[in-house]
C-alpha cells in the first residue's frame, strides 16, 4: 500500500509538470522534453557503463540537436536541409574515437547511436504531433502549436499504465511475458486496453482534432506498443542485471522507466496519424 501511495504522489507531480508544460507554451513543452532527452541519455550511459564506454557528450549533442531541428522544422521555420547538421556530429563521433584510449571504439559508437535512436528520435517525432498541420512547406505560417494530440497521447499512456498496473495487481494470474517481465499479466494488459479505449471516447469529446474512431485506434496502438516499450526496457535492464534505470521518481524508478512506453508508442502514433489522418 505504501508503494502505491508513493507511486501515486510522485506520478501526480510528474503528470502536473508534463501537462502544465504542454498547455503553457510550445517552448515550455520543448524545454521539458529537451531536459528529458538529456537526463535519459545520461541515464542510459550510466546503466551501460559497466559493460561498455558510452559517449554522453556526443549523445546529448546529437539528441538535443535532432530534437531542436525537428521542433523548428515542424513549425515551418527551417528547411529540410537543416537536418544535415547531424552529419558533422555523426562524423565527430567516429573521429573522436581515434583520440580515445577506449579499447572498443566501435562498441562505443554503436551504443551511443543506439541511445540517440532509442531516446531522442522518438521524442523528436512528438514535434510532428505538436504541430500536426505541417506539410513540408517552407516557410509554413499555417503550422500552429496544437497540444491536443500530445495531451491525448500522454493521457492515454498514463491511463493504460495506471489501469494495467491496478488490474494486474488485483486479478493478474496469467503471465504476459514471464521471461522478460515476470509481473506483467494478460489480465493487466486487457484491463489497461479496455480502460484506455473507453477513455479515448472521452478524449475525443474534449479534443475533437480527431474523430472518436481515430482516437480509439490511437488508444489501441498506445496499449500494444506501450507494452512493447515497457518490455524492451525490461529486456535492457535484465541484460544488465538492474531493477530500475535510476531514481528519478520514487515508486517509478528512472526517467527511462517513466518514458519507456512513450519511446515505442509515440513513433507508432506519429506513423498512424501522418499516414491515415493528416
């Protein structure tokens, strides 16, 4: 019970910060996500450092640059060629290994790029949800900050996390993926799915940017790929013999523990929205 209370209180603070930043202003939202990227990349580097050297500085530079360019591109403020800025950063990562005493330089390159692809790329795609009207035109003065999709994404993710956790505790008997995550159950999965799809109907009423059937599809995508996101991070921690990725939130663990579902679900929601809606 004490763990549930701690988890609920720290989760409430986290939700307040995320929702507040998204609603306050586009630069407040961007600032919070940049902080998440920096923290998460450092956390990723810390949890694998006993296995291999991880270049945190290049990882952070690469990740923040990628997010910043996508943020301004989504607003129609910079052209597509701005993404070419990441090429010198990529080359720098390779050249830097020539001057390093690291005995496994290509392991460092691989893990650093993995960290960027795993953390920064999915969060950068959230900019496409924050500015859904972008059509590739430059400049694009019609691309306005629209937080409805982002808020809907986070609300449905948190709904699934909450109800999958609660129904799993109360009714969980059949293991979902015992080899990777012994505590997850099919009961928790379907409990989260039903509650999240039901919540999507309410989300459609408050955020009519999508019709209800698209919100229901988004909810289903979030549940399925959110679970995969959780399992993928569990696979990483199991491979490194760790329980939590850090101590970012009491009762939740590290920043990667809190965003593991987002990192896999958000790109799939982005794909669905861009392919089938806008």
